[in-house]
């Protein structure tokens, strides 16, 4: 599968990292990179972690870096790393917990925290929701895996889509009826996400 790294603004110079999925008796030896829609200023292998310094890119587009890694046991791992480029570095950056708390607010009550089980269920639905969108070409650039503390660098135009579609999913689990406003915001937000979907040329080849 392709890997999606956190978003950046065109004017930012940022570091992003990817862990090479080498076997336990193997490790990354060297890497070659091919970038499109974004600039790789520097790259470094730190053990099995590839650290990239990235710049440039065009707002509302998605840059990609194809990494070809050779391991000490002679394997070749090829992965495409996608980096969404957003108009401003001040994009909304809530945690997955924040989104889950929003979705669970009516279930657990205002001012109350969900139980560990309720939070775990909502996190699973959040990850499944984003994964399903990605499979359909509607991607917000969220990196997996998602835990409660994962910061989701969500572009402004995708926030309501994520909040309200997760709320609808959670409501369905607990038998709660959504309001017409919930449904309207969920549908309208999802339309915006689909309009900004990624191309289908995503690949991860392991030879």
C-alpha cells in the first residue's frame, strides 16, 4: 500500500519520515528517490527510518516521492509516499481523540468523557472511514495507523466531512438518530473531499 505523510504548505520546509518495512533479520542499506510535485531537499536513512526534508509544492495538489530501498539481504522495496499540499500552514490540526469526542458528545453527554471502550470503538470507525474514503479516491492525507493522540493535519475544507461523517457512523452504532443538520454537513463535506481525490496511480511493490 502507499503511504500518506502529513500535509505541508507550499512555503514550508518540513521533515517527514517513513519506516522501511524490513524483515526482522534485515535492514535498509540504501535508497533512491524520485519526486513529483514536491522537492526533496535532503534525505537520510537512520536505521530503518527514512527522513526527508521537503519543500515547495502547489496548494491543493498532492506531491509524491517514490522511494526504492535496497536492504542488506538484497531485497528491493518500492513505496510511494504522498504528501498533500495545503494553501496555508495554519491548517486545522486536531487529534483523533478530538474528532472522536466530537462524534461521541451526544452519546456520552455534554462535558463527559467517553469510556475507554467507547473511544476505542470511535477510533476504529474513524480509521475505517478514512480508509474507505482513500480506497474510493477521496483522501484527506491522514497518515496511518491512527491512535487517540494522532494529530490529523486536516485541510479546512475536509474538517466538517470528517467530523460529521464520523458522528453519523457513531450514531448508527449506538442507535442514535442524527439531526438533519448532521446529515447535511456530512454529505456536503464528503462531496468536497471527493472533488479533491487523488489519482489511482498508487503502488507499493515488494520484490
